[in-house]
């Protein structure tokens, strides 16, 4: 496994939409594992999206409460409620701010074997899913932040 370089705010790639993955093959699984490895080696990193590591593919990894999610082509298909809370991002070191997100989401995706899955997220998981899927669309949390917090 390899550790990938995390791109930061001045890098235009964060503003570029990622392309869907046509086929989940060994190459995609290697990228997902490198992303998971990178996430785990980076302190306080709860998730990463493809463009954050220089790969313009719709790939997301999330590590929450000891559970690893590796999602291909994730898409929010249902959302309800609202939460407002502090958020940060590995691509914006030292910046934290309040961001409104849905309280609950349902996401469809492919897993690392290319099978269709659904992920139901509430609270922090819903927040992480929305944050990472925004990345895939070239949207970063500072765009949605109502105010900075320390
Ligand atoms: Ni982020």
C-alpha cells in the first residue's frame, strides 16, 4: 500500500468534479486501499475523496467509529432533517467552521467488489457522507461554512 499526497486548498483539483468509475477492478481496489492507508496515517482524518489525493474518480473512503467505508460512485438518494455543526477538512488544515447538513441520508454506491450497496447515515456519518460527496462534485466545506470556529 502507498501513502498518497493530500492536496490542499490552493490546488485547483479540489474544484474539479470527479468522473464516475465504469468498472470496479483491481486498479480501483488498489486506489481505495491506498486512500484508506493515507487516511489512517493522517492524524484526525475521517475521510478522503478521490480528487483530494489527485485522482479524479468518484471514490470515497470514510473511517468512523472503527468502521471503514470504501465507496465507488456514491450518490445521495434521500435526505431528511438538518444538523448544524463544526466541520474541518484535511485539504484546509487549521480551518474549522459551522456547516449545515442533513441529519439523515441514504447513499447508494458500489462496494470494493462492484456490488450495489446502500449506506444509511445519521448524525456524524450523514455529515461525513455529504462532505465527501461534495468533494466529488468540486465543492469544499468552506463554500458552505456559515462562520469559522476555533
Ligand atoms: Ni474534506
